[in-house]
C-alpha cells in the first residue's frame, strides 16, 4: 500500500490516472493542464490533479505546471512522501496489509474469489501460498500495481514524486493532507465482504488495465476533465460504499485545510489524485460552491 494506490482499477488509473499524448481537443488553441488557480475571499492557491504513476514520455511537464510550482513556497500533497518512506511507516503498511498469524486468505474470502486469485497467480508465474498471507484489500492493490508496472508506469515517475523531489531540492517545505495511518485505515477498516468484492472485481478487470492506462494518462496530460470523470468516477460510483469512503469523505476532510492554505500570504501548490478534484463531490465543485473563482491553466 503506497500513496499512489487508490481502491479499485479506477483509482489506480486516476487515484495511478484520461487523445494522444500532447494533442489538444479540436478547437482548443493550446492543451490545458490538470491545474487550477482557485481564488477566494482570503487568497488563492494552485490545485493540481495528479497521476500517481507515469512514464518518461510525460516529461518534461507543461511549462504552466512548472511555472505555478515556482510561484509557491509550500508543497502540500495527499501524504508527505517523507513520512510514507520512513522505516516505521513502511513497517506499518506491511504489517497492516497482512492477515493475523494463523489466518489465510482462503479463510476470509469466497471460493470464487480464491479461484480467481489462484488463476491469476498461475498466469503471472507467482506461487499462491505467499499471496494467501495478504488481506484482500492489500492483495488487490498489489496486483493492480503490478498491472500498471507491466504497462510501463512507475510510481517514481508519478507527479507527486516529481514535485516532492523538486521541493526537497529547492528547500521548500512539504506537508500532507492526511497521515499514512489514516490512508491505510480507509482500506483496512473495510468489512471483509467489501474487501472480498474489491479483490474479485480488481482481478476480473485487470486484463483491461494496459489499454486503459494510456487513455487516462493522456486525458490527464491535456486537462480533459470530462474523460477522467466519465471513466474514473462513473465506474467507482457504481460502488457507493467505496465512493463515499475513498473519495467523498476524504475530500470533505481536506476542504477546510485547503481553505486555510488559500488564506496564506504566499502561494501553495496542492497536489492530489485527479479523481479528487472532479465531479459533483470533488474539491473544485466544493470550492466553487463557496464562492471561489477557478481558472484552469
């Protein structure tokens, strides 16, 4: 479990995010970016929708993104990547992703789900027994992450990591909107039946990942919010429990923090998964409802 992992395939596409690289839509003079300047009664800040895994083909980034980052003296991301990479956080992610001693996957998921795991493991040439130690949610995210990696996408090339490295190199402070422990809890506190469903759905849809990855990342590159919303949000909304737990509730907890950041005397660069910005429950819609002016760059 890492900061770039969402819940099911749609989060990895978006919460890993939607038509050829660098090509604008018809009638659009220049490609836009998944970048907005939000201006409210007390100030403004930049909001960036992130793809948590990318390839080298998406670099260098648009000058608009780099220019906005240069204006800011603080980077805010879903997680402080420094906290996430700390040894104690790594141990927490590992331990909470494993079933208790004496318990295995075949004792907590349906036979149908276990059969799917076994079939997928065999296709990948992976031994089944070690996989049985994983909690269903953790195994789902692990297998989906492998699918993205197989398609050539890498978390070390994700937008979050890019700007985190830039901030460190330029001595800009970094902070997170939530902690590693809270992010893990969004998955780990799901009921076992929800985890079973997540694992089964993820494996059933994993073969479609390679084709979907480029579609989503390319839509992100040209700021195509409609495509991202259609592919990412419409799918996850079909599972109201997941949608509320992993999108809506987190957006609601972040909103007052983001408003506070907008009131700072200097600009802030906020980077969150693209799926969190868009849609009727997204950060952009919530800020607009509060009277903020939003300019896509």
